[in-house]
């Protein structure tokens, strides 16, 4: 029986790995990044940055693109591809004709970055679980179930970089705690570089640093902990603060944004933003596509994690006459939401169990508070920048929360394999069924090589 169980786990690992790679490749050929969230503004950022390379580095202002507030790291690869393109092709309009090329280069690079992210997390989990094998089927199936992954990777954005550097950050945290936060310049320098790269990927990354400050008051020995993160944070700030200082000098805020902030008040949002009425809520499991869940924080976030509420990917709302199965897609996404309730419950339950079981472990405490602070910080952001439709509520923006939860939940899933293989196999089988039921939500519904 044990041999069968191990074979089943390995088989599922290989199956999910191959199907995920297929999804990544499929979406490269079926989704054009210019169709993504605020894509024209992101392309303007790339075009401005590339205009001065390789001789100079200049960042756009709010007059050049409404995405001016974003750190530059997520735009470096497409900008370099743009420079290479304009030096190879012959054209009367290099900026326009090179856009499809650097869009595809970015998709390929971000897909490779995602694979590297998964592999680093698998390695960290191997160390944490004291496992003899790199294969962790529980983690792979949990992380692969999020439809938001594949949509995010297909766009030109900084969030894939946050996920990559977050995986390195978790490895750094694990090894630093194992070493009792003793001073080691090489290790502190590495931690500082990772911190800087997170800060230069997207502003959402700062939510990942707050737990380290909070844990200062709970951690022992406090002195070594304080000094380790003080030096690391100093180096991180040294390498990344130039961007935020620039924002402050130009716009009077270290965290400038392209909308006017309201004075913070819970009254900024309507009651249905926090607690939807039944008439609003019923669309969550009947037609979870816009505008049916207008400005409902948790409903939109849930639908966007497992499906495609805003219709940029599966629903193809910009080109409703071209996408596949448009008349039925709302019904399908309703079923996706329904079966994903089991997945959501499982992940949240496993996170609670892990926190209670390993509540003295530093990495687990960090994971727990990083999830809480990231989600709470994002909620406060949406309250501070209210819109009537809730179009600032996108799971891509806070994708780090779902990766942290999958990482944490997989720890108990791994333990379950060793303590109760029958239950483990049952849950694994159910998740595989849900994965393939939801498979269409991972794929772009645009035609092959579609150009708008």
C-alpha cells in the first residue's frame, strides 16, 4: 500500500508539472500582454525606459504614464528586449513594432521566473520538512490551482518578481533563524539584496517587511535578531531607497499613486463592500463576472483568484464577439467558484493547523503575519482609494498572499502524507479533479496569436 501511495504522489507531481508547463506555453501563444490590466500605461513605461538605454537610465513621470509610481524592476527585461529589437529590425516606428516582440520575451521570462519560484519554494520546504526528496506534491497542487498565477504571468507586471524574490526571502528567513541570526556579512548582504529587489518590484512588497518589525517584540534572542535585520534592512534601503526618495521629491509622497487618496474612513466604502447583500452575493456562485459583484471586496477577490472576474483573460470582455464560449463562461466560472470553496476551506484550515502546531517556529510565525499584514494592508488601500466598481480589487495585486498561504498549508499536507496516507490520497485525488475541472480558467480564451 505504501509503495502505491508514493507512486501516486509522484505520478501526480509529474502530471501537474507537465500540465502547468503546457498552460504557460499555451498562454504565451494565445494572450497578448497589451490586453492586460492598464497595459497601455505599462507599455508606455517600458517604451520610456528603453528610449534612453543603454546610455542612460531615466524613469517616466506621471506625464509619461499613469503607472509612473511603479518601481522599475518589472520593466527592465522588456526594456532591454525593446533596445535589442530596435537594433535588429528595420522599421519606421520601432516603439510600436517592437511591442509584440518584447511582450512575448517578457511572458517567456516571467514563466521561467515562476518555475524558478516554485523550485526555490520546494527546496525551502524540503529543508523545513527534513525531507529526503525535492518532490512535494501537496505544495505543487495547491499552488497550481490558483488561476491568478497564469493571468499574472501573461502580463507585463512587477508581481511575478515579488513572488520570485519572496521565495528567496523565505529561504533567507529559514536559514537565518537556523543560524540564530548570527552576524555573517555574506548572508546579511544577500538578505539586503533580496529586500531591495522586493522593494523595487512593486510597492505591495513592503507588506512583507512589516511582520519582521512586529516579530522583533516576540523574538528571542532579541539582540541578534535586531542586528541581523538592521544591517540587512540598511543594505536593502541603500540599494532601493533612491526610487522612493525620487517619488517623494516629485510628488510629495514615498508611496505616490495615480489616484487621489481620500481621508481614511471606513465610510469611504459602502456597506456592500464589506458585507454584500444576498442579492449581490448570489452572483458569486451563479455569474461571477463583472459587473455582478460591483465593489464587493471579498467576493471579487475570491472570484478573481479562482476565475477571471474582470474578464481580461478567460472572459475576454474587450472582445466579446471573438472569445470562446462567451455565452456559457459565467456558468462555468460559477462552477469553478463552487468547487474552489473546498480548496479554499482546505488551505485556510491547513494554515490554522500549521500555525497552532508550529507556533513557536519563526518561519511559521512570519508566514502567518505576512498573510495577515498583506491582506489587511491591501484592504486598507482599497478603502483609502475607493471606486464605485471596485476596479482596484484584483487578486494579481496581492498575489503574494495566496502563495504564502499555499506554502504554509503545504506543510501540514506533507505531514498528513506521513501520518494518514489514506486521507492524504483522498484529498490529493479531490484536488486533482478540481484542478482539471478548473483547467479552462488557467487558459487564455483569445485566438492563437491574436492581435487587437
